[in-house]
C-alpha cells in the first residue's frame, strides 16, 4: 500500500484582512495568518491600500504598489516579520 503525500504549492491564491491580521490562502489549501503588527506599512495603510495587492514572483510573492510593500510566502511560512527599521510611507 502506498500513501501519496499532497504536493505543496506555496503560491498565493487569495488574501484577507481583519483589523489585526492578514490571512494568505495558498494554492495547496493552507492558510497563513500573521499579525499586522509585524508589517507596519500594512498596519498603517488604509483598507483600500491593503486591498490593492498583486501577485509577484511567479505567485510566490505579494506586492502592494501604493505602499511599496513586498512579502513572500516563504517569509510568511517562516514567520519572519518586517525589519524593525522599516520606514512607513504615506
């Protein structure tokens, strides 16, 4: 008997925000939820700015053009917050 392990696909499918978190749905069915406090640009952005995102890096990244923020699914999966010196632009 052989058991097939599901293939991982870490590309971004969709994302949602609450007041305190961002949840990224991956193509393989997993969801990564992180606190917005880890990403000051997103935390301080308006809802329209947060919702204006695009896939980047072949689907392995997320880019917010209005706030110049870029995140990767690899970084999200590793639990890596933004650098403490990240500047907030309005």
